[in-house]
């Protein structure tokens, strides 16, 4: 037998060990087969059990009808789970389990009705306590009141009909699915429809943002965020109604009150904290705001609509303007003519002359005039003479703050706006404009309706009545004080008496302001009748000369005033002495030597007789007018009575 190098000789095992190894191997092989058989049996048993459970659940799903609140609850939870999966990832099981673990305050693995309500409110779902109790009772295994719900069956309901995790679902398909499913109303859905006041407020804020972008640049986010941080005094990450009012008045320069601010805060209070949040407000503001480098060409129609909408916006302060008034228009026309005459004779400009007149009577340069004497003096320097009542009316028209002072800067701006400057040809400026041509449309409409109503009465009377007399007489009946003016209530009643029911309150109010000739908020109905039907002795002012005997003059004035068809004549005031006249003339800058020469009366007998004759002729002319008018009214009265007796057989 050959010998091999490095060969090793193993020792033989004993027979007993070999037999033990064989027995162990056989035993292991047998146990492995048994274990596999047992595992197979268990797998088959588990699969059969799951199959039976699925068949039972499928049968239950096909045969049961879910209550309405349960279907809404599942639909709302499905929508929240879909949004969470799309934005943050995860699975329905992980999301629902996380909700249960987070809101399960007692750590029992189950959720009570109170915990479920807090959970759904955190998802933005509006659900009541009774609905939560119904859901908990449906998903709990116990019928006892106060039982808590499990989430095993809830997960199966959520997974039913949902695509698998690897399936792609577009946002459009997901939105359509959310629309089809029944669900509870969400807190965000209550803000889909903006109230009109919020729409107007957003329009005003966008205009402010656009102005800032043009002037200082930046972004809308930057300006809105700075606004919130600057006026958030308590650092609550939001603005209360009081803080919003301060921000609008100081920074945005908007007109807003506490009630409007509260409505806006309520709309943007998405967390129910009593204050408006920054994110939803910024999103709405930037909805129509274009970036600064974006150019958008608007059509003239769109520009006109935008300007019209901004003009009607209640939050944007309107520039101050005096209300339309007939005397004011005539006064401005007289001032322009007087200033033009000054410029033609002595040079200068409209602005220099009119500012010199007002600054002379405002030495402190407060840009305000409070006394009627100062205003009369200023207009006298311009070249226009007005009465004390007219001065009081001007002060009230230009009283911007209601302090009884005239802010004459606005009057100067209106005069300069339509007056030619030295670069313009004065021939091109239309100086033939009368105050009546500037009558506002509302006043024109009201006068037309009054005229139509009066003419209808005249036609019905078959020519017995005179239209002018009827209108003037109707206003006289409502003028209980016989002052020549009626207030708004009496004017409305008179219009109703004349059957001018189509005249709106706005038209009546505009007409009263237009014919308020003395600032007493009364309608000068003589001026109204005169503008509609022309001059007449019943509406025109009587210009009787002064009589030597004051007693006779006062008696004549009293007799004329007793007639309701003429204008009121004030008794002669003989208390004005030469000293008072001198003081008054000094008020208007007249020298003392000129006063004495003007007060000297040098008159020869021939001139005196001629003056007395002209005075007598003028008095007789006015007397003839009054007698003729009285005769006309008496004739109308007689015709009406005769017609009444004829129709009634008396």
C-alpha cells in the first residue's frame, strides 16, 4: 500500500455515536415535515378565515344602508385623508391612526364623542355634538351610552372604493370625487361667497397696493405683511377690528367705521379667534394684482368702469366739493367776470388777485374765514358785493369740518379750474354760461316732474288756473312762517299735494340744496317758480325807492306783506347813523376824506323834482303790477267758484 505525503488518518467513531447521529437526523427530518404540515394547515385556516370575514363584510356592505350622518362623516374624512396624502404623503391607516393617537387624550386606543368633535374641528369640518355621538355609537362594539369608537371598521369603510396607493389620480379627478360624495360642511366653505363690503374693501386695498408698487416698488406680500406687523400691537399674528380701523385711517387713508371693520374681521377670522388672519387676506388682495413688470393694456371701457367703481367705493374718501347751489354758481360766475376785468385793467392772474383778497382778511393765513364781515370784505376786494345772508350761505357751503368756518382754498381751486390763465386765449373761454345751465340733472328732473304735475292740473281745470300761480300758491300754503322758504318735510308734502309722486327723495333733497339762497336749509320757492315759469310780480323782488316819511313806508310795507301774492318787504331801518356808516365803510377800506365827500348831498331844485317824479313813476308802476296780479288771482278764484256751482247745480 503506497504512502502519501502529508496524509492524515482519522479515527473511527464508535458505533454508538454513529447510531445516535442517524437517529437525530431522522428525527429532525420528521419534525421538519410535521412543522411544514402544521404551518400549511395554519395558513389555510387563516386564509379561509379571512375569506369568510371578507365575504361577511362584503355581504354586510352590500346589504346595509349607512345613515346619512355616517356617510357625511366618511366623505369628510376621505377628503381630508386625500389632501393629506397628496400634500404630505402617508397611507389612510397611518393618517387615521395618527389622528386617533393624537386626540386620544386618555390613551385607551379609542375615541369618545368629545375627542372626535375636537378632531373633526381641527380638520376644518363643522360637526355638532349629536352627530359625533351618532358616529361613535355606530363604530363602537358596545351599545352602552358613553362608549368609545374603534378605528378598524372605520379604516375598511375609508378604503372601500378608493384607488390603490400606486394608482395615479389627478387633482381634477380628486376634486370631482369630492364633489360627488356627501360630507359635512367645512369651515372654509362658509367663506367662498364674499360679502359686498369685503369686495369693496379689497378693491380699495388693491388700489392702495398698486399705488405703492408704482411709487416705492416692492411686492404686495411685503406691504401687506408690514401693515399687519406694524399695527398688531399685541403680537397675536392678526388684526382686531380696532387695529384694522387704525391701520386703514393712518396708512391706507381709507374711510371705515367700527361696524364695517368688524364685518371684514369676521370674514377673515378663519381660526375663530376674533381677528383677521394674514394668509387668506393676502391671497384675496393679490388675486387681481399684477406684478410690477407685467404690462396689461386695458380698453377705454374697462378703464372707465374701474374709475366708476372706485368712485362708488364707500372706503375711498371722496374729495371735498361744495353742494350744488344756484346762488353759488351765480356768485362764481360774477367772481370770474370781476377778476377778468381786474386782469384786463391792471394785469396779474386769477390766482394772485383772489388769494390776495382772502389773505387780506385772513392775516394769520389759517386758510379759513369764520365771520360774515370778513367774507363780505374779501368778496368786495374781488369786486363782487354780497349780503350778510349770502355770506353766511357761502360759509356753510364750504364748511368742510362742520366748525362754522369757510375753507376758502376749495373755492379758489374751483374758480381757478375754469378760469383762463395768461397762456390761454380768453376768447376761447365761454363766458355766456348762466347758473341755470349748470343745474344738476337731479334738480332738472325734479323741476320737470313738478312742471308736468302742475300742467296736468291746469289742463284738467280747462284753462281756469294759471300754472305759475298754482305752483306758487301751493308752496305758500305750506309756508306757515311766511318766510319765503319751506323745509324738506313741507317741500315733500307740497310735491305730494301737486301729485308729483314720481319725484324721488334724492331729487327733492338736491332741489332744496340748489334753491337754498340764505343757508337756512329752506327752499326758496319763489326762485324755484321763477326758474320754471319766468319772472312775475308774485316771485320777483320789489324794488321800491326809499320814502321820506318812514311811517308811511312801513305802513305801505305792512299792507303789501299782508298780501300773500307778493314778496316780503322789510321795514325801513333808520337807525344807521353817519358814524355807523363811517365804521362800515372803514370796514371795506374806504378813506375818511372819500367818506365825507360821498356823504355830502349837493342837489339843485330841478334835479330834486326830477328825482321825486321818477320815484313816483316807479312806485305807481309797481302798484299797477300788484293790482294786476291781484285782479288776475281774483278772476281765477271767481271762475273756479262758478265752475264748482255749475257742476254741482248750486
